[in-house]
C-alpha cells in the first residue's frame, strides 16, 4: 500500500485547486515529503514544485501538493473526479 490515501474534496481544498494550483491529499502519517513526491509523480505523471504537510487534531496527515506551472491542478482534479 502506498503513502497516498485519498484526495480532499472540501470547499477550501477545491479553492486551492483553482487559485493556487494545489492538490490536497490525505497521506500516511509516517510518510516523508520525498516519499509523497515520488509516489504522486509516478501515479499521476506530473511534476511537483513544492509540498507542505500538516497533521490535524484527528491524527491525519494532509499534504498540500503544488504542481509545476506547466501542469494544471484543475485537469488533475477532473481526473480524480473532484469537480
């Protein structure tokens, strides 16, 4: 099983898709940024510019994955059926 669990489809997360070129994913709490980047790039065929992570009170880890400018998060969100 990989480190990526599922994409977040909240209103805030979808706003980041439109305005920041960012996809939000729930990931394994033990996953490093390097592991997240590798699996995301291999799975979706895109290049990642930056990853920010945070652990919520409910002990779930979210990765805020910023795509490079040549890739569009909106297109990836459509593939993931977020929009």
